[in-house]
C-alpha cells in the first residue's frame, strides 16, 4: 500500500446508512410485514430487513423447490412511498 493510498483510506468518509430491504412474497403476492409477521399489499407497511436477514429468508424460501414461490428482496428506498424512517 502506498502512502497516498493509506492516507486516502484513513480519510475515507464513514459508510452511508446501510441499505435495508423489502421482501416480496411471490407465494402470497404481497410484501412481508415487519418482524416476519404476515403480509401486506401496501409497500409503506412492509418491513425493512438488513441484508443478512433478507438473504436468509430468500434462501429459506428457495429451499421449498418451487421457483414461482421464492421470496425476493428489493432495496428499500423510502422515497418511493414518501415515508421517512
């Protein structure tokens, strides 16, 4: 590592707020609610999940073996709904 690289790395800004994810249930055709407590057709009411949690639920749903029912994760940009969190 060069001195310039080390200096740039040391001065790098703090990471932005981590991206949260929405989970879409293809089986139920609705968004997952917070804390995996049911489903909602309203995106503003959907739960926000960290990447590790979202990946866990997607992989678990994929284990059912029915491709059409696999849960999908979508980056949660709250400006879609006008919701501030």
